[in-house]
C-alpha cells in the first residue's frame, strides 16, 4: 500500500549493539519503511542532540569501527529492500580517504550519503564525487536558506532536500506551524526536488501535519529513545501506530 508520506528512519551503528541495529532493520522492513539512514559514529557529532551524542559516544566506547559499520551496511543492503543512506561527519570520510570511502559505499549498494558538516561550497569534491560513484548526495536546508542558496543546493544535491525546520540539534520537539509548510513548498518549487523533513518528529500528528507538503518524514531520536526506555519490540508498535 502506498503511503501519503514516506518514512526515513535512523540508527546509530553499534548502539546499543549491532544485534539491536539488525532487529531494528527487520522492524523497519516489516513496516514498509522506505529509507534508512545508518550513522557511522563520530566523537564530535555537532548536528546531533543528546540522544544521538550519547549513542555515538557509547558506540565508539564499545569499539565500533568504520570497517565494522561498512560490513554491517553491506549485509543489511543484501537482505533488505529499503534505500540505505550513510550519515556521518566529514572527518570519518577524510580519515578513510574520500575516494576509498565513496568507492566502498558504492560497491556495497549505498543509495545516498548525508554529511551535515560538509557545506556544498567547501565540500564540492565530496558532492561531485558522490554522483560520479552513482550515489545520491543529500543536501540540507534550514528556515533561513535563501532562494538563491536553494538553487546552489539543487545543483549539488540529488533526489531530495533534507529540510531541518528549526535551529539547534536533533531530538527535541519541533513546533510544526504554517511557516514550516510554506518553507517546504518554497524548497520544492525552487529546487524541483522532493523534500524530507527531519528533527523533532515525535508522533502521528506530526506526520499528518506534513502530509501533502513533505515527501519524506525522518524519525530518528524518537526511535532510539523507545529502544532505550521500552525495548526494541516497542518500535514495531510505534511505527504501526503512526502509519495507521
């Protein structure tokens, strides 16, 4: 069944462990999630709120490596129909080697790459090379992104614009209001691309507010908190509830 709005979920790899990540993917698959964002942990995750900062730090403390993450992603892509995106910070890619990282990601079937600390001006090589390796670089817009800037984002990004509807970091509740809808429409009109909305989506009412405007709703911190507080099985209940 086609849904009014597609879902993109998020997991910090290695948190609390890869086994839980795998169970989460099974639940995402069961609930027909369309996109999955898998985060390779980094010690200074500047765009992340407290939930993901803790998850990144504990994953690293547990010994999670970039190589282990890439191996996990490869196995996950082989047995799941979702479109997989890698989310990480540029330092991780730089240390691995830009071409080496993108080539490896492409070979294992990664659909897209999100690097929140690599602006399109400074990260031109990253975005262009991502396309040359047949992956989709995802660019980020905010409420303060000008129309002129949206044109630049459209030139460098592919498939959809990731819209962050407020200042700050991931996790806390977003006040979804008419200005959010207006900005989504502006983004879509100026870029002729789909729009994904992330940061602060917590409940079914948020999805209903975005339906008819955004194409993709990104749910990250909420799912991680459910796993922490209630257990992985409750993620299934949550996804069923918001998709009814």
